[in-house]
C-alpha cells in the first residue's frame, strides 16, 4: 500500500520539518511513502477558493486528476475525530481490502472549499484545536506512524 | 497571571524540546511563564497510581501541595475538547477574573488516576488522538501561545 502525502510548498518551521523527516524515514519501514510538495496556489486564489464554494478551481481539478487512482483523505477540521486506535484500525482495513494507494491532502488553515471537500473519500481531523499547516503535517506523519506501530505491535515511545 | 507548566522529567525528543523552548520564549511576551520538570515517579509507582484509583499517592499529594494556590488544569484524554478559540476565550476569562496562577499538568500517556483527576479544576484534551508526552508538551505550549495571540489580535503564522 502506497501512502502519498500532498501539500503546498515546503514546511517552514525548522523543527517541524525535522520531525516530518524523522517520521518519514521511520514510516518507510512500514509502507511505500511519497511526500509531494506541490506549488502553492497564490494567496488570492486560495482565498477565492474557500469563498467561492460552488465549484472546483482549475488547480484543484489538476490535483484531483493526479490522485484519481488513490483513496483521497483530506485533512479538515470538519472531518472525523478519530482516536489513534480508530485511525489505526482504519489503516489496517485499507491494507486488508487491497487498497493500492492512500492520498492524504493537507490544505491551508482556511481549509478546503465545500465543493472540493465533496471530492474527498474521507475527511479527517487531527484535533478540534487549530494547527498550523506545519504542525498538521508533522502530526499527521506521527499518527500514521503510530497507526502502523499499533497494527504491527511495534514498540513506540510514549 | 502566572502560567506554570509541570511535567515529569526532561523532554527527550530533540525537535519537540526545541519547539517547547521556542514557544516558551515567545510566550514570555504575554505572561509570566514557569516550566517545572519534576522528578519522574518510578515506573512501578506510575503503573500503580493509574490502577489504584481509590486514593492519591504520596508524590501526588506533594504535587498538589505545591500548586494549591493555582487553578489546576490537568491534560487528560477524558477532558474537554475545545477549539483554539474556546481555549483562548477561557484564558481571557481567567485573566479578567484576576486569576493569579494557572497550573497545567501534563502526565504520562497512561493518564492520571481517577482519584487524582478529581483534584483538577479543569480537565483538558488536546486531541482524541494519542500524543506522546513530548508532543503534548510542545502542542500545549503552542496552543497557549496561540490563545494569547487570538486574545491580543497578534499576528501568528498559519
């Protein structure tokens, strides 16, 4: 099962970037992992995308085309608030079903437009609290890693 | 308003420790901040404390004595799941009421015993997902910082 993580631009916070790299390296023991830092939409375009909810923008359409063969998980505050055990069970289920590719999309803090969110197979929330995009990326990687350690009964620091 | 953060032992993960230090430094613009790394309970004692729920242990009693003048917030998965805005509003309310001291206690991932939890003025959860103690410390500091930036209308990275 391949796991693709897609987000806009490079993670700016040095420590969170280091955490990201650390968990990316650890995760490679469990899954084929691809992190794709796509070109950020202009601020203007991002603002418009959130407010203009009725239809998908051209960059969003191109992004959906890129991930059309995967199961699409968008990180969004309006999504499911799972425990790590629930998330891990879901990961295991995907592997059991022979899912080829999981795609995780981390957006801007403003979130995704309603029209774009409708394209997700799953909306997932990490916390009710607001996380910067850098925190969300690092924590998502940590939780995917934790999910696999739970599935495999692998020891993991508490 | 003084903010005391109390936890057992030094944060081990280098990056999360650096994040902790970064947010500690930033928070000093907003509040008097004290981080106290207390001596960890023995593993045996910690295990016993969680299972023996009927009464408070001697180290817990000493800890409660140390913080008896403060408003006690224990981080616990069974606590309130607030948004950052709700947490920020609560912080502002504490300051308005002239609260002298807020004490945040971050425990082991096993959590606190039921008897000890009853001593809290507030139980607070950062996420339904399990966080290592190192992650919980860094994220708590980040959310306190975010809370103050919301209260003061201070610009903060997204």
